[in-house]
C-alpha cells in the first residue's frame, strides 16, 4: 500500500503515457501546489518556490503547458495539462489503496 503523496511506479508509468516523461517527486508535489494555487489564487509568487521547482515551472512553460507572468505571478494552465495534473494527483493523494 502506497503512502499518501508517494511517487509510485504506477504514477511514473502513467506520467510517461500522458506527458512522455516520468515525473519525479518534486514535480509531483509541485503539481499539487499548482493545482491548489490555480483553484484559490491563480498566481504563484516565484519567491515561494525553490530553484528546483522554478526549473520545473520553466520546463512546463517552454512546453506551453502553462503561461506565467513573472512580474505579477499570474499563471494560466492548459485544459489538457490540468486534466493530467488532476489524474496524477488523484493517483498520489486520493487513490492510495
């Protein structure tokens, strides 16, 4: 039985199917944070994320999965990426059987 928030082989496999790369634990936890921020504020202050997380955000931005305005911290996310994030978060944090 997986622990809540644990990166499992199933999550890596599913992320390969959906994103074409295996997510790591930093990326998985950043997805949960981005989902929370999108639902509640629709902005992410870069000072609230570390360098590793900034690199992940930059990767997503370069892949056109998100749009960020770094001056005001606003973030927009594609519907496709939103659906992927929700599925992976569900696997990691909700469906823990």
